[in-house]
């Protein structure tokens, strides 16, 4: 399941290439299995103001506990950014067709 805030809604569901404004938030749940009652991890992207991090197109990547109470990891470079670079035409966001 993927959730977006109001700022991210338009770009997420647009048929055109996306550009997300600062303040956009995208949250993806990861379930431990098909029978899981809730997520065991949340992958969070927060679009920061221009200049926050050029390498990530100003996205802040976070790995958060499934209950949303603890940031387990904050990523400004590396695996998350490398993978999302492949979606540069959509502002580093994987969107549904």
C-alpha cells in the first residue's frame, strides 16, 4: 500500500512526467507476509526544499518502523538513491502506469 499527502497527490496520479513540490510525502508499507496484520516497515520519501540534496533530487529517504514510531535509517546516498535515479523523468518516484 502506498500513501501520499495532498501535495503529492496531483503529481502521483498525473499522466504527464511528475515534478513533486517541496513538502510532498510518500509512504510505502512493507508487510512481513500476506497474513500480516500490519506493516513491519515503512519506506518514506519527503521532498525537501531545493538544495537539500542534489544527488537525490532533494528527496529525503527514510526507513521507519512499521508502527511509525522510530526512524531506523535515513539515506542521502547509496542504494535507495541509485534505484530511484532510474525514475528521474518522474522526479525519482516510481508511479503506477
